[in-house]
C-alpha cells in the first residue's frame, strides 16, 4: 500500500478529478511541448458533461496560458474510452499536430497517461487490508499511530502537521468569506452565518453541532469557490475531516502534533479504500468520496478521549458529512438527493457509538428532501428537541 502522503494533496478546488487531475496533466504536457503555437484539449465522459460547472476549462486555460488553448467538450465518447474522466491533449505548430497525449483522471488528483508506465512510488505498507494491519498491530502490541510511524518514518508527522495547518486555513478563510458561490446557481455562502448565529436560549450541545456544521460548510465552500484545499480523500469531500478535527482541537486544545496523529490514522483508512475499492466519484458515486471521508473522520477520533467525546465525534462526523455533501451538490449542480443519501449513510455510522439514551427514528422533511434515518444514539440534551439537529443543517 502506498504512502499516505499520496492521499493528502494540496490544490485548487472544486474537484480532485475535474480540476486537480487535469491541472497536473496540463503541466506535464506543457513542459513536454513548450514550442507549441496552440493547444487543443478534448474532454470526454464526466469531464465533458460537468467540466464547465467544475471549472475544468478554466484551470486548463490558466495552466496552458499564454499559449492559445481550445477546449472541446465532446458529445460522443470514443469506443476505446476506459475511464469516465478522460481528456486528450494535442499540440500544434500551424496546422500540423506534432504531439498528443491521452490522460485519465482517476480521482484524488491522480492521473494515468495512456501508453506510459505509471511512475508510481514504491509501496510503503506491506499490508493491504485492515485485517492484515490489525493482525500485525496485535502481534507487535502497537497502535495504529505507531504503525504509521513504523512504516512512514517519524518525519511523516512534520508533513501531516503542514497538512493540518492547510486544512485549518481553509476553514478559517471560509468562515471569513461571504457572497455567492461560483457555478451559476446563485448559492449563498452559509458558513459565516452558521458560525455567528446565536439563539436566545442556546443549548451548549446545539452550539457545538452548529460549530461543526459551520466548519464543514467553510471548507466545502472554499472548495466550491476554487480555493486552496486538501484532498481528504478528494476535493468534493474535503469538508468532513477538517470539520471534525477543528472542533475537537478547539474544544480540547489538542496540539497540532495530536492532529497529525489523527490524520495519520485517518490516512490509513483512506488508503485502504483507495487501494481495494475507489475514492473516485465518477467511478463509484458520491459515496466513494463522502463515504470514505466519513470513515476517515470516524477513525481519527482520539483514543484518549472520553466516551462522551467519542460519541459526539460520531454525531459531528455525520453532520459534517451531510453539510459537505450539500455544498458539493450545490457547487456541482447535482440533485439534492445527494444530501439525502449522505445523511442516511452517515447516520448509519453512528450505530457503533451507542449511548444510554436513544431516538428510535428521526424523520427529516424538507422540500425535495425526504429521508428516514435509522435508530441512533445521541447525547441526552438533543433528545428533548431532535428537530434542532435538522435546524443546524440549514
């Protein structure tokens, strides 16, 4: 299994497969063909259908500038297309095409260039499944954090502290920003409003959940606005993990090194999903991104935290998933059913964090949004007014 350094990438939003991957491919093609008088880039599959909304054409033009570039959104895919996120580059001198390159943007900012052996880094982890990792850790009597350091080396914590500071910056910038998000849907930013909103009779637990929602919105809105974010594990799901960790650090004053340890454990889970399944939304839908981020955030909870903290971490993880999905849906012109799916799936993850008080069923009713959530365990303060959970999402 590869290093978790390959999982956490810093780049421009709103999509690791639709902006970061094409951006990386364009830089390679430009470097290999600096003498071109003009470039032509043809987008296929998902890139062609949603490229304008994601800003794929914008990022390609910016990278290939100042050379004139024509972006073609193909209405028909070639018969030999292997991946839904495929693009063809062509370099011209006059009317003569002297170079071409086909690239697949496979998710997480990674690309595959057709006809070339992928220059993949060497495997860092000998184990390729969680069963193997758990067996090894039990045999060596080590934690997952120690397992990461054993394979990556102690310098991994410096890298992950840098990643955490970038995550924190994206949330802080999102909390300061106001206005309309790009994309043509006239979606108003909500992070700052949620962060500053006060209730006349505010319950502390409700305020906690409101903060997490604000953090998730902030990161997701920065992504939607083409800001600098960290893939966790993708651009589209970048709001979940930072929101959970930002809340925990703010409440319990954990150090940046402690946050790096949490990112290390979360990275193991993300890497396992990437290797054995997929983190590409184009391949496996939004749950490949949001579902993976939910698993990473749940796994990153601090081992020394109290039972209440762990339970609350599960709740805020689910809310972060839901609001991040909502922002992703708004930015990418997707249907609000994405939110419904993410909410249902993320609340399912709470089953592992049962408490003494329960809500048998929580029904959310909104225009174009109807989902019945399964039995979950919530902090007692929320049981008296479960509708507050729903209010926080809007």
